[in-house]
C-alpha cells in the first residue's frame, strides 16, 4: 500500500478512572487475548501498510513490552518495520507531547524520510477491522486533502465525547465539532485519517509554529472550510474504549456470537503478541456460562456472562457474573463479584463481596498474594 501508518497511543483520559492508572489505554486488554492497539496494527498490516510508527507517552511501559517485536503483525521486513517513538529530549526541544499535532511534529523526521505519498493516522483505542486500501481509493477518487473515517451512531451511546460531523450530499464535511455540549448529528469521527504526506508535514509545521498542538481542533476544524475534507463512513463494527463504560461494554460485546464470529473467524484476522501459556483448566465443581476464559487460567467456581483474561485463578465457591477479570488476578475462595472490573495483578481476599449497583465498580486491591 502506498501509505505509511502512524498510531497515536500516548494520551490518557479521566473517563478511564483507575483503569489507566497503571496502563496506557492502548495497552488495555480486550476480549481476553488482545490489546486495544492490536486492532489498529492488524488493520494496517492486513492492508499491506509496511511501515508503522507508534507514538507513546503516558504509562507506556506495558505498551512498549507488547510492541517489542514487530513479527506478530508481520512488519518485520527490510523495506518497512514497526517503530515506537516516545517523547525525546533534544537540544532544540525538551517538551513532552503537548497534543496530537505536537506528537506528529516531534517525529516529522520520520515522515520526511519516508517515500510513501500518503499517511494513515489512527488512534490506539479503537476496536474495529478496516481495509485502509478502500479508504485510500475513496480519498483519491474524491480528490480530498484529508479523509476522516466516520460512523453513524445509534442507540444510547454518548456521542458528545466524540468529534461530531455533518456531511453534505457529496460527503464533504460541512461542520466538525469536537466533543460538543449538545450534538446536532449522529455521525462521529472514528479517529482515523488519511492525508497526503507532504501536505501533512506542511499543516503540522504551520500549526505548531503558531503554538497550536491539537490535530483535530487546530488542523481539521481550523481548515475544514479551506481544505477539501471528506468523510468515509464505516458500516462495520467500531467501538472506542476511552471510558470505563465503553471499555466494559466493548468487552461484553465479545460475548455475542456475531461479534466473536466477525473478529475471530472472518478474514482478515486480528493479530497480537502470543504468550506461551497452558490451556484453561476447569477443576471439578466449576461451572462456566456464556463467558470467554483465556489461556493460563484455572477455574474452580461459577462464572457467567463474564470475561476472564490471562493467568487468572478463580477460587472455590466463587460467584462471578457480568464482570471482567483482567490479567494475572487471584481470587480467593467464596468471592462474589457482579458488574465489576478487577484490575490486573490484583489479589482479592477470600469471602470478599463486590457488586456494582450504580454502574461498573472498579476493584483495585493490593493485598499480598504470597506471605512468608
């Protein structure tokens, strides 16, 4: 594909509460065996984008470990590769990334040294499958300066936490409001953009020179009446996990057969770093209903409508319902969990009782697992 990829994976969100206290949002586990960033990386790899840069910043240790080899996404080629770019102190700059436009600006040398004519920019917190070749074909056919991938949202989703778009009959963006107080459209930006590489360099240099550091507000919205900015509508599954409620619901969506079939059985595949773990062990007395249980886990209790991530131990007579148990969690005997998210690495005391009665309850216990 005639494009280079850039994934913006450095931000944090207050909407994530304790979930992003120890882990970057892009590194949060999804559906048991994946990380959020895997979906953007896989879509780029499946679209034959051979060179991808990931811009990291906040709580990036686990994300960097996850990205320590490009072979999982098949970027390990002589003519491409996977590059991880955290903020870097230089003689001319000592700032952390001050926004998405500044993150791209601090890595402009990467873009200037590329030869691909186009750039695909994506956020690291989206769950989807997308053929970027079709987006690029659309971008070229419209003679667009920038193409924004968007989607019509139905139901009770809070669209005011997204960029809200209004398109004309030709799908050119007429109005672009970033996280408005009140939305007058149900079309939102998916945080995925296609732009010509030389034009992106020009727009970013001009924006940062004027001390404007946000790509959406200071580039897309500012130039929407000057540049030809079009919307490309997705008609397949897409979700953003940048809030506790959306993270919980996105994972719960994988308990639906049609969603599992779409991501796990339909081509193209979603790729991720593979851990060498044993299969799940279900001991006598355990019972599991409509749940996803990942490798390395040992189940002794009752699990219903829940996701059990990697290397989880569920003690005897435990009751787990409508909950997400993240990686490397130990649940003592007689633990009761409903409508909860248990943080990675936690140890829950025996006989503990947690129920999210007014929403999703996040559990972050620091009890010692092993005592002398």
